[in-house]
C-alpha cells in the first residue's frame, strides 16, 4: 500500500517512527582532534550489501573548537547554573581588597587533584597541560572578560607517586565591580581532553 498524502491521519507515520526506535544500531568513534572547528563528513556502509537493509544517518557534523567549547560551557553555567566536575576541582574565595582603579580584587584559589590529570611519560619526567579560565557576570548581565591561565606540569619520574597524592593550587586575582556576581571557573585538561565547569555566587564589597 502506498503512502497517503494530504491526510490528518498520522498513525502510519508514527508506526514507522516506532519501528525505527525499536530497530537500530548505535555507532560511535573518537573523532580526530587535529581538525577541530571544521565540518566532518560521515559515511556508513554495510560490509555485505543487501536490499533488505536501508541506512539512515547524519551525513556529517561540525566539531567545535576548544575555544568555542569553553565559551559554551561558561555561558551554560552563567545562564543555567550547569556544572560538571570530572576533574574534582574545588574553588575558594579569599579576602577582598581595594584596587587602585576603584574596583575590588577578589582572590580565587583553584585546587585540582593531580590524580585526575592525565600525564604523559617523557624520558625523565611526566608532563601534563592544563588551562584555567575565569569569568563572571554581574546582576545587570555585564560579563567580565574571560581570563586564561595556561599551566604546564613537569614532574620528575622519581616524584610521580608522591605527586599523585597531592593537588595543584593556583590563585588568580579577579578585578570586579562591587555588587552580586556569578563566578565561573573552567579547568581544561589538554592531554586528557576533559574539563570541569563550576562556579559560585558572591557579593563583591565596595572598598
């Protein structure tokens, strides 16, 4: 029976959709990281061609660059409060102090368990690469410029077991306007391709 067009009866279409959801394969793969930000074509073929199977799949996707991913993660927290913390990052806010330009300095201490960071073995050491990002928005929706702190870790082979039990601690002073703010911190493991997104509400004093 052919398909009926121009009809209000959607039962046949719903049956086809239900059949698709009941009979499908899910295929996945890790995309190469060298060409981030470009459009990647996808082609799926059957090993043994047969007329009894019909393939339907996306013909491609555009992979986001790391910079776009960080910007999206930052906005997702600031707008929706979305957090994700596979790296086990924690943040502490220090004592605020007056800045020379009438703003307020807010120290932000970031702690990262080293056991969560992917380290590559070199000839005489282990090496890791992190990037820390800091951003904020005030009650009027004004965003502070996203600050970036690259961090290269180099740990001697003889110290790796002890270092794995320790944590990385970094402090950055953010210059902020007085008033309530939403602070976001993003930590990206460049080697492990993992990132944590977390934040805090704070009130910046007028000093």
